[in-house]
C-alpha cells in the first residue's frame, strides 16, 4: 500500500511552491547583460582579471558545463602535454583559502580567494608548492589522516600573481593527466565559466555541430505519427554552420517538446565539448534559451532533467531537452515560454530553428519543419501507486519501507514495485525503473529474509548494474533489516562481505634503496574504507591512489636513520573486515 503524507495540505502546497520558486543565484556582482558570447555574464568583467593558470599552450580536454554522468562539468580541463608536474601559477593576487586532499574527486585540490570576489580552484594536482605543501603535510600528520579538508584564514598563506602554487597531476578521479580549473563566486560558491575571461586566449573558429533532433509527445496531451512518445531524426551539414534533417520529422498533434544532441569543437584538438548557448525559435520567435554560463552545485544533479535520462542510460548519448519537467529547478534558462512545450493545434507546417553558440561566438543553426496533423491522443493507464512530486511520499510493504521527500522527483510517477524470491540473504526488491532519476538520496529499509550471520556488520545493500552484477550500495544493520540511502531506482538485494581486504607489497626488498613503500590494497566486495600505517608505532602518511589500488609512503626526515624499523599497515573495508601487513627493515 502507499500513503501520501499530507495531513496539512495547505502547508505542503506552500512548501512546494517555495521549492519551485527558490533558486540559488549570483551575488550582486552579477547581472544579466547581452554580449557576443553569452546572455548571462559578469558585470564589468575585465579579461585581464586573471592570467591562465599554466604557461604552456592553452588546450582543453573538457569545457565548462559539459554534460557528465549525474553532473555538469564545473570548470575547464587544461591539457598538460600528456605529463604531470607542470607548474601551476596563481592567476591573480590572493590567498590560499582551502586545501582539500582526497583519494577521489579532485584528488589534491587547492582554493585561492581573490580580492575581486572570486575564488579559483585547482584539481587533480600532483603536489603543492612550498609553503603550502609543508602546511598540508603538517595537518595530515596532526590529524593522522591522508584525507584533508581545511579552511585557511585570510592572509595566512598569501600568493602573488604569477607565483607557482602547485604542480599538475592525475590525482583523484582523473582518468588522464590534466589541470581542472574553476572560477567561483566567493559568496555564493556558484561556479562560472572561466572562458568568459579566457575565450580570446584559445584558438577557436569552429562552430558547434548538431547530430540529431529529438521530438517528445507529452503523455496524455500529445501524440506523434511514429507511435512512440520519442522520435529522433539525424542531421546533416548543408553548408558551413548550417544543418538540416535527414528525412522528415513525424507529424504531431497536441503538446510536444523538442531536444537535440550537439557538441562544440575547438582548433588543435579532437575533443568534443559542451555547447554553452542554445536558442530555439518557432516562426522566428525565440521560445527557449539555455545558457550554461554558471550553475549552483546544489542543482548539478538536475542534469538528469535537462537531458533525456533514459537515452543516456540506454545508449550513452546526451540529448538536451528544450522543455522543463515540472520539478526541474535549474537556473540556466534565461528565457522560456510555456516551459518549452509547444502546442500543435492546427493542421499546418510549424517552422523551427535552433541556434547554437560557443563561448568564442561561433554560431551554427538548424532549420526544420513539423507538420501538424490531427490524430487521437492516447491515454495512459492509471496505476495503483501514484506519487506526486510536490508531496512527501511513503511506500510500505511487509518487507520494505521507502520514503521519497519533496524535491526528489522531476514529475509525478506511478510507482512500480516487485519482490522476487532469491537464494541469497534477502529477496530481490525491484524499485520502479532505472530510467526515472532521483535528485536527492532517499531512505530505504529492506528486510533480510535469511539473517544468519553472527557479525551483522557484514551485511550490505547491493544494486544491480546494467551487466546484471550486484554492487555495494552501503547500508547499516537494524533489527533484521538493512537501512540505507539510495540515489537511484532499480533492483536491490542484501549481500554480505566476510572477506578481508587484500594487501600486497610491491618490490618491498628495494623499498629502502628507493626510499619508498608501495603497497597494493584491494577489496572485492564492499571496498576499501580506511587504512592506517605506522613505523615503530608512529603514524606515517600513506597516500592512496584508488585507480591503481596503491598506497605510497615516501621516506622523509621524520624517519630516524641507521636503525631497525617495523612497518605495520592495517586496512579495513566498508563492512569492517580487516587485514594487516607487518614488515621489518633497516634504514
């Protein structure tokens, strides 16, 4: 059975209205102005405010607002000529405001505040320059933790324009050496496209390219002759910067939406980039504008509403929708009429035009027609478990409880649920479908049918991936059930991890000669959670690279010379299983 928890409907109506209309915005430093390259920019911006962060040819492997899995890319990825250790320079005077070190995400990251109200961010570094590096290590040793996230008082570590502050690398979630660079509003922490400052310093005379047009019929309100609720039509370039459809679009009737797949390009690279500005015209009247000049990190997961989430999961393609789902909170639409929906209510030809623009001002366009043809609009079947996005929803069965807070769904759904028996510790719980995105984590409580393990920490919730394998999704044991927060619908079950992590020394016999310990650690089920290394009982800094599953300790002046030493490394996985390596050496 399903309950809509709304004892005070008026209160929830007001709360939902507040949610719909609240958007995190720029500080007063910003205003809307029209320029050659963008429709939302910084007021009174001076391109000389910031230098480039590296003094090598500026080439990008990724641009701002690029579409990624569950998020927008929040900065520029500068190529580093395939290597690590390239000097990174302060682009303006300022002071180090934050040091963040993690095995994941940005890896070694640095934040610098500037007097003009902006913060520059540097990710995937290999190391910091002095005195930043020594300060970070002091804190790591003080906290006895590799991971670090510390805010630094203004003026404690000042930097000057052109000063080396770090060196490029491949740390964290980076898949190849590069420098991730951001410019943020210091007050709001919204991130802004650095090409607003740098576009004239990169060679770019190539306009965006459109690969396909998509059409969508709104359920219960629209229909297409194709018979499906989505149709895609490939495109071809007729002349430089001018595109057209290959074939005809299906006829339509009622309420429809449009979308497109498009990428931008730059000189001297083979990379594809995101398109910063998209405008849609109907009969030469602009009805939709999407401008990825800035965004709030709190909204980044709404990329799954901006794009066709199902097409991304099924086909690994990003189709950008030019209409808004009811729950889409993104503030990247400076102009939109009727939320982007088009009402086809006359048997005539409707003339459309997309205009695509990059930060350098290169423009391409695609013109196409849709024939209005009156036809019956099919009605969707009504299910038994309706969920309204504007109200909190609570789903209860004998073996499961699921809560979906306000702001989690992009539109109303008919929640679907199945429970399938299994030979494992629990049944398989099929929660709706994977093609419906969630915009925040939702709590779930799932029963363990075979609660037979003495160590209850061994249990965990597992989600089925697209290959049919179940992967760790966290969770804690509570009275015969697993309690967890999940960020996706799909198939879940309870599994257990009773196996200790693997620890393997790499060339330990040469560690003293190399003044370096390299140790591979791996856990096949719940994953590595923590590690602790000591020499002679004193904590030492083991840096972790999860991509190579390697811990590294570099000998330093903290290690006393000319004596026997004992290394002890303890490694723990997410279910609490531990393993230990002991190694004696003379140094």
